[in-house]
C-alpha cells in the first residue's frame, strides 16, 4: 500500500533524478557544440593532416635516410616495383598534402590519401599486431595503428563540404 511517506520518498527520488539530469544537461548544450566550432574543427583537421602528409612526403623525397626507410618498408611489404612505388607514394604524400593544406581539390585529395593510408594499413600496419591475441586485445592493438586514425580524419574531411578557408571555395563557389 502506498503511504504518504512512501510517496514522498518517490517524489524525492524523482526530484534528485531531475536535478542530476539538469546537471548533465551542459554536456548537450555546451558552447562547443555549434556550427562555428565544427567549422573551426574541420579547418584545423584539414590543415593539420595536410601539413603532416606534406612534411612526411618531403622527408621521404629529399632526406636520404628517410628515402631508404621508405624503400625498405615497401620492399618488406612485398609491394611490386619498390623503387618506383616509393617515389610515387612519397610524391603523392608531398603534393596531395600541400593541396590539402591549401584546400585545393580537397575531396579528391582526401580520397587519394585515404587510399594510401588504407594500403599502408593492410600491407604494413596490420602486421605490427602480435599474433595470438584474444579479440578484445587485437582490436585494441588495431586502433593503435596510426594509419587508421589518418583514415578517420581524412573521412571527416572528405564527407564535409570544403570549408570557407579553402581555395576550392574561392575557385569553385558555384559548386557549393
């Protein structure tokens, strides 16, 4: 039977629940959850990952020690024509990293860099995971592979319209 005391306790519990719910409301109404901040995050991601590929491509093209490391990596992965492939991949990272940084052909550039990262993931990255792991541990190791993170960042850029600080917006306004 529901007594006055029990109903008062139920109301108090519900009231406490409402207070906790209101306290957590800031998570859903935070000032960073806005189109302006999302736009800023897109710009930051595009420029950062573009500079990353630009600089790594540069180092693989023009720094002798890095050229050798790139060639050894491609040879050990069993990719055909390693000398030519090393130069092409390094050149693509350099050129498309620059294009992504300045925001020219952003969607195409992102797609090409996603392909490069995917090939690196399946030919090299996946083999850094020790054999014989249980599923949860294997998944944990898988998410530590940096190429996967690059793919996610590039997918974020690819699936958004070019931001306002791109040359794409300047040259191809009518397409957006």
